[in-house]
């Protein structure tokens, strides 16, 4: 899997801004990494990018799991959500 595919699969769950911050690069750099290799502005993603994006994905899993648990908690139940 390449950088572009990974970012696309993460979709709106992880923004370019969040990826840039985690990678320690600019948003413009993230956009350049996503360009097709034949594009003049294409740049190779930094070493370790896959581990960084994997960590971000795992963080989102934890956040969504906590949200699901909160929504399922008895105190979150409303009369219309039996």
C-alpha cells in the first residue's frame, strides 16, 4: 500500500492537517505525497509514514469505541432509543 491509498482509506477520519502534524510536516507536503509519482510536484513520503498513520487509525478506533460505549450506556438511553 502506498501513502496515497492509505490516506484515501482513512478518509475524513484523519484529515491532512492531522496527518501533517503527526508526521511533523506541512499540509502542502502531505498533498505532495499524495500526488501520482509522475507528477512534477510529487514527493516521497517520509520514512516511517505507515507506522504514524497506523497509530492515528488506532487512536480513531479507540475514540469511536469509547463513543459507542457512551451511547450504549444506560444514562445515554432516551425514551425514543429503547
